[in-house]
C-alpha cells in the first residue's frame, strides 16, 4: 500500500547510517554528493542532478532545498521498506489487534519491539518557546490591558510617573530612583489587575522557573504521540533535535500544524526506553550494600558518595520527559503526516 508523506522531522544522519547497515554498505545506486551552491552545503545519500537556476542565489537555495526534501522522502521510504522486509519494523496501530488479545498483552509485547511506527494524536513541547513566553507574559498583558484602560485617569497618571522615572534613570543610575521605579511598576500592575482580568505572574517566580528549566531541560523540544484513542495512557515520547526539522524552524511547525495538531501524525524510530510495571533492572549501586563504611577504601567511599548523588538526580529528571509505565521513549527518525493511497 503506497502513501505520500508531508515530512516534518527527519534525522538524515541516523537514516543514512541505518540504510548503510541494512544494505551491507551504501548500495551501488546511492552515492555521496556534496553540493555547495547558493550559500548552502548539504550531504546527500543519493546522486542527483540539480537544476541550474539562472535567477539568482535565492532560487538556487530553493532548488537545493526542494531536491534535498525529495531525497529525504526517498531515503525514509527505503529504510522503512527494508525494515519491513526484515520484519524488524512494527506498526503499533496494527500490533494492538494482531499481537495479543488485550491491551495488557500488547503492553507485554512492546518490550520485544525495536523499530516502531505509529499514527495518532500528538503534541509538540518546546521548552525554549515556553521560557520565552513566560519571560514576556507580564509585558504582553500590560500592553493589552493597559491599552484598554488608557482612558482611566489612574492608569494615565501611573504611566506618566513611570516614564519620568525611566527618563531620570537614563541620565544617572540612582539607587533610590531605581527603587521608586520598581515600586511604581508594582502599583501599576495592581491597578491593571483591579480594573481588568489580567493575572500577572510574580517576577521572582518566573526567574526561578527559568533557572529550573535551564538547569534540567535547556533548549529542549519534545514530541508526544498517543496511538490509541481508547488507551491514551500509552504514549510515545521523543526528544527532537532542531537541526533535523525539515523546514529549519520549529515556529514553522507551529504555524503549520500547531503545537497540538488536530490532524493525526505519524512517527518512526527505535525504542530507547520501555519501562515495565515491575522494574527488573539491577541497581549498580547495590555493590556497596554488603560492606560497612569502614570496610571501604577511601576511593570507594568517594565513588559511593558521588554515585548516590547521581542517583538522587534521577528523581529530578523524572519531571522532564522520562517515560513511566506504560509510556515508551524512542529515538525518532521521521515525523510526518501520511496519506495512504488505497
């Protein structure tokens, strides 16, 4: 059954490596071609002949980008077909009904899968965008609600006071004037909240959240997909790398599909985390359980202390896209909208 794909994300390096392994080396009809044209430098898995644009660098760049996306589709289809032929790729939407008689049996089988494909409802979670929105959230509300209240005498008076204090601070950085400005801005916020539906965030809280995100999840872009409408607790989680977004910018994805698309998308990748209801993993720190502190060498004491610290950090990491049963995580190769050609 053939299909056409609108490609959103494609890890070209991973796909090329996988294709090489499946073929026992890059197959003869696929060659490496490096094009340097129009300010772009790209490495392709297929030998192509670019149309020579005669209308300037911009047209050249567009031609190269179009050709590259076409090659991405060819390589993606080839990798999926080869994995299918080798019975390594599992379509989870089909597996729910073909591998087992119940959802619980399906979950038991997931641990056996490696490369998977699934289609369902999804969402994108951009932590960088979230931090930017949070940083500017109060200023946006001040702009909207203060503009609506610009005829209010109290608002007009406070705006004038704040403007004068800012002009004064430009001339000389006076500590007292700075404190007066902060107090005036707080009073201004209180008036906006009293006369409108504005709900301004505490600035200290905003800064602390940003520090927390910068520490544990800097510049992270996540993808979440639920393949089954009736079992939404089973989700596929994927951490995306911005350089593999086909259109080059996550903002383009937001403007096209939205952060929570209302059209089902498909994801293809290899399972990297598959938590079980009962954790059967061996805790590597248990090697010290049989020893008293005074029986350990000085090196072992330091090793034990630091490893316990790393273990405690795992509890923080659970807040940030670490899958818990029955969710799974994958290393994504492609994300796309697929249209099946019956």
